[in-house]
C-alpha cells in the first residue's frame, strides 16, 4: 500500500520550537516552530483556543532549494537533475485561509520529454472556512528543450458553481526521439524463412 521510496540520506535535521500554554484561559500559542534540513526550511506560528468556543489562527512558510534537497535522494537527483527555488506561505483562521506558491529558476529533466529550463511559476489562492467560496490564480512559463511555453489558470468558486479558465501556449513542442527497441534474437530451432520452394 505504501509507495516505494528511493534510498535517502539526511545529514542533519534541526527543529526549534517555542510555545506557551495557558490552562486557565484554555489557549495554546506557538510563538515559533522551525524545521530545517539540507535544502529545506519551514516555519510556523499560531494560536488555538480549546474552550467553550474553539478558535484558531496560524501562518507558515517554507523554502526549498531543489538542487540541494535532491541530494537527499541520490537516485532522484541522477534521474531528474532538479534546480531552482520553491517557496510557499499560507495562513488560516476561523474565517478562511490563503496560500501562495512560487518557483524561480526551475529546471529538471524527464525521460522521453527532455529538459525543462528557466521555469517560473506563481500560484495564489483564497478560500472561506466553509470551503465553498474563493478564488485562485496561477501562471507558469519556461522552456522545454529550448522552446518556450506558458500557461495561465484562473478559478472562481461560489456556493453554486466553480468557473475555471485554463490556457496553454507553446511556440513548438520538441520532444527527443524515443529509443528504438532492440530486436529479439530468434529462439533456437526457429525458422526465419518460411517461404516454400517453387517447383517447375
């Protein structure tokens, strides 16, 4: 049931946290929670009330150096050769939440597709607490095997419907040729020539 993960090696992990709990007020406040390992940094803070009327509010962010983080998984690093910086942030509370994601200087390779380079992406979203009203926008552009492409996304949600507008434009799609399969050797005793002799 669990996916097979490649071998990985984490040289260091650092976790720091500061929080306050007030049993009388029935609140917990996380002043700081941070997590770091090679290529990855994440931060979180927030507070929650667990009394008669529960309340919560929090915010977090992360940044990932894809090339450095990929070294944690040597087989993936060799296969995809990723590069670039991925950053994200978000906040949420009783009335809803919002999130943002950004990729700068992205690059990687995929078998039978080729090399992605100079990839930049921006995505932001906002949603209410009931998850029935919000909006999102996104953009993506870069090069695939030296040919430019770009894409845009707009989502608008209300309690009755979800409207989506997606566009993709590419000047030319250039994919590497597929490897030709090797011809199998005939088995012992197999007769390749099945033509019958012609008698006069």
